[in-house]
C-alpha cells in the first residue's frame, strides 16, 4: 500500500473510533445512571450475551488496528515522549487522542533532546569555535616551522 492510502485508511479508522468510543461512553453512563437496565444474568440465560459479545468484538477490531498503527508510529518516531504507558495500558481508549495529536494536529514530536547551552567556567564552548581554534593553532605551528 502507498503511504497516502495508509494515511487515508487510518484517518477513516480515527473517525470511526471517535464515534464508537463516544457511543460506548454514552452507553456506560446510561447504564450507570439507571436509564437502561442491563441484567447480565438474564441475558446469559437467554443466550443473547454471546451475540452482543461477538458484535462488540467485531466493532472493536478497527480500534485495535488503530492502536497497532499508533504503537508502530510511536516506536518509529516518538520513542522518548513518555506516551508508552498510555498507549500500552489505555490502549484503545488513548489511541484516538494520540493519533489526533501526532497526525491531525501535527504537534511537534517530543523525540528531541534539548541541550542547554550554559557557560562552562565562565565561557561558552561550541564545537565550531573549538575546531576553528585548532585549525588556527595548527596553521600557526606550521608557519612557525616553515618560516
């Protein structure tokens, strides 16, 4: 597959995951507040729970694909960001947020190690300055022996 096709596919899965997770959260809240009564034992006796479980697994399969894609992206480009814990333990729930952060909003990745330039013993030391000093010193020594 081409990269453009993969990006399109992952964006479709992103929107799908936002809808599915939104419906999941609404459903959990409705059951929690007693608007919908869910009797697990009665559903299990009637044999309907297996059907609901299979439908839920099929609906969750694209969410797992997105989680794998986000984990792959994290491993390749964003290793030092500290998001490993969230992707590993809050996998399907956090992957849409991570995907939005790194692909849609295009926030800068945290993979850069910031080097602070502080003076050392009252002087700032830069590699370029050191190289220039070495070159000048070598030229002076060369001229001293030649001349």
